[in-house]
C-alpha cells in the first residue's frame, strides 16, 4: 500500500454524500453548543435537510464507479443503493421524531445519529481492511452512546450488553483481519484476492474467514451472535431503536458483499455454507422465540433476528442476483420494521405501554395507524400484495435457482411460523377491546410522526404492487 | 539475536486466549473491558510482527496498529462512561447484578 496520497487527483465527487453528512453532523453539534434553548428544536429540521442533501448528491453520482485514496474507498452501485436505503430510513426516523422528546440534547442526539450514519456509509464504501475496521467502529460507537441516552437502568443495561458484546465481536473481527494481512501482506480487498489466487488454501485463511464472519455476524444480529438485538431494541429509547432496526445493518451487509467474494473468493463454497447455516439458525431461533414474546419491541427484536436469517439466504446463494434480491429485501424489511417502531413510538408518546395488551382497541383509537401497523405486519410475514411478499419471492427464487431448494423451503416454513406472532398484534388491534371502564378516545399523534408512518405505508404498498420501480434502479 | 515470526504469533495467540478466558470468566464489567484490551493488543502485536517480517518495506501494518490504538482509546472512553452511568443506577459493576435482560 502506498501511503502518500496525491490530493489533487482525488475525485471528491465520489465522496460528496459522506462530506455533506460530516459537515451537517459538525454543524448540528455546534448548534447544540451555541444555540439558545428555544431555538434548538430546529436542529432536527437541519439534520433532515442534511440527509436529504446527501441523498440528492448520491443520486447525482448514482452510476459512478470510482476507487479513491489508494484503494481505500470505492463507490459502486451496491454501495450507493445501500447508502440510499440508509439515508431514506434515517430521514424517516428524523422526520418521525421531530416533535418527540429525544431524552438528551437535540444537537447531541442528531449529531451522534449523523456520525453513525457516516460510519455506515464509509463501511458500505470501504475497500480496505483498515477502512472497514474504522468505519465499523464509527458506526457502533455512537450507537452505544445513543442506547444509553435514556440513563434509566433498563437503557444503561441494554447499552452495557450492546457495548461488551460489540467490543468482543470487533476484537475477533480484528484478529481475523490481522491473519488475513499476515497471509498476504496486503490490506486492500482486491490486492488480497490477487495474492491468494492460485495458492493452496491454508488453515489460517479459513480461521480468518470464520473470525470475520463472527465479527460481521454480530453487526447484522445473526444467530448465535444475536443476544444484544432484542435487549437493545427493548431497552433503548424508541427513536434510537427505530434507527438501529433499519440503518446500521446496511453497512454490515455491504461489507460482507464487498469483502467475501473478493478476499475470500478462493474459499467461496465454505463461507456460502457458513452463511446458509447461520441463515437457518437465525430464521428458526428468531421466529420460535418471537412466538412467546409479549413486549412488542422485544417481539420486533426477535423478528429482526429472523429477518437477518432471510437476508442471509441472499449471501448463501452468493451470486450477483442473490445480492440484488438481498438488497431489495433489506429495503422492504427495514421500511416495515421502521414503520412498526414508529407506531410503537406514537403509542408511547401518548403514555400507552409497549406490551401486546396495550394494543387492544388500537384500531378505534387511531384507525389509520392501526391500518398502517397491520400492513407492516402483513409485509413482514410476506402476504401479497405487500412489499414483503415480493422481497421473499425474489430471495427464495434465487435460492431455488442455485440448487438451495432446502433453504428456500426452510424460509417458507419459517414465514408460516412467523404468521403466528405477527397476527397476534393485528388481533389485539382489531378484535380485542380494551379493559372495561377504559374510555376509547381518539389518539392524538404529532403531524411529522404521522406523515412519516404514512410515507412508509405508501412505500410498502407501492414496492409490493410495482417492485420494478425499485428493481430497475438496482438493475436486478 | 533474530526472533522468528512464529514466536511473536504464539505470544499473540496466548495473549488473545488469556483475554478471551477473562471475557468468559470475569463477572466485573471493568475487568471484561481490560480483557478485551488484551485481545486488542494481541491483534496489534500480530499486525506489527507481520509488518516487520512479511512487508518490511511497507508501513501499512504499523499504520493499521496505530489506528487500532486510537479506536481502542475511543472505545474505552465510551465503555467507561456506560459503566459509570450503569453504576449510578445499580451501585454495582458486577454483571450478575444486571438482570433486567437475561444474559
């Protein structure tokens, strides 16, 4: 690796989306410092502007293929699509919490959120082990702080668990990276692939691959590295949980899609098999444990683990079409999960609890929100015509095409199991009346939160009815 | 005296193992943090040794180690802050006392 960089030859255009996010996160942080208490509420709007500006600049370089900083940072369509999904979901979170108390200084909350987004974007674009490690840490460090931001016992315990498990997985990932560096003397993904090609496979390469699977498997909450996910989704403040449910996983999947086919290309059948096993374990464990949950956010946490399992099917297939259907399903899943979290936020804002029984009579309190929640649940199960159905269809079709029919069957069976707990939520909302003597009044929801949920609901329907709108963008 | 590369790798593997055992057996959050630091330093030792023996003319391994040190410092700062804030709630840093969620 050449360490000197010719600054005049760097194509800064490739970095504009990241630069905009970096700029806005610093502006928002300074805003927290210098603005008066009464004007701080506009920092959320500033954050939203930053995210949209970054999204626009991303659209401007949509088809750009570039590698900058001596192969450290690379832009391609996969990275751009995942960055766009990340920016859109984060923008919807920010829109949803505009009028919500975020439990810490607005500037701190939004700038930490933006720093985490920045780390995830760099992770999606990293083409070098050093870059990948630092980007990953930039993603998770702000998430640890955000998880602890409520300062209650529940929130700090979730944060400690998240932090300790996250750090251990980071270290295992790092040790795997050092082995890979030792085998090749290179840190760049493509250079590693070049050095390994044509040589016999060494045990250290397999060990390094497994260690990196552990590290990245933690970030995407795959079984058996999922223990943090349900606790963090339950224990962290709801705005943070909504962000964590959707955004940061994009970085983990992008890193796997970029790293494994290149650096571990010589042991491709091995890691595809490992991902197939993780996929089955995540689907089965996530769905079965979710069946017995009564806390809605914990239920969504286990549902997230199960959905990581579905997404891993795309990695087990290990073809270009497999990755494309993974990305489509990731968009579909993160929209529906984010929508569900925002509905829980709307309930919590009015003082309702977060257990399943608190959803009783929800359809009469807030008909539109209940309808949206029902659609999100149907989409997560994979009921047509909603987006989840198309997503699962593409994923399992790729599995069948690659002779992984058993994996597709396990996936379909798991979708049937998952119907059990998603339908409980719908039953509570529509068929169960609240306890006697409790007045069923119309629930007030803040306008931005309502708008955010409605946008997500529309997207879930449109992507289900007309998926080509998105598929033509990602060139599936 | 020329120390072979294998010795460094064995030392680093032993350090990593000690750290891993500490993580698994210790119940004190601060001690777990220290054990993880040991594992991080095992990785650093790997990086520097590989850099010295395999790519003596390139600095990328040593650069990686420097970045890892910076990241480790940031991680400790965040980790100690979280442990402090949980101590204010529970008056303990023992994992067995943090029992809202099952471990």
